[in-house]
C-alpha cells in the first residue's frame, strides 16, 4: 500500500511539474510577444518621426510659396492700377 501511495505521489508531482512547465512556457511566450510589440511600436514611431518632419517641412514650403505669391501680387496690382489709370488719362 505504501508503494502504491508513493507511486501515486510521484505521478501527482509529475502532473504538477508538467502543468508548471507549461505555464512557464506560456508566460515566457507572452513576455516575448510583448517585447516584439514594443520593438514594432518603436520601429513605427521611428518611421513616423521623419514622416512628420517631412510633412511639417512641406507645409512650411507651401506657406513660403503663398507669401512669395502675395508679395509678387501686391506690386503687380499696383502696376495694373497705374496702367489702367494711364489708359484712362490718355
């Protein structure tokens, strides 16, 4: 009877060890998955930063173009008014 009890205890310990090992493997895999997610997030952030800088630079270039166009239009408008006035007088 004692031998049966010891055998049963060994089986029980083996089942518990197996369950613990399975849990440990799952925990390790979860940790690896989380690390992979952090790495991917870091890669995406790294890619977005230059994209944001490029977008900002593009916006600044467009604004500069609008300012130059406005500067050019102002003297042209004055020239056009002077020309119109000249043609009226003549």
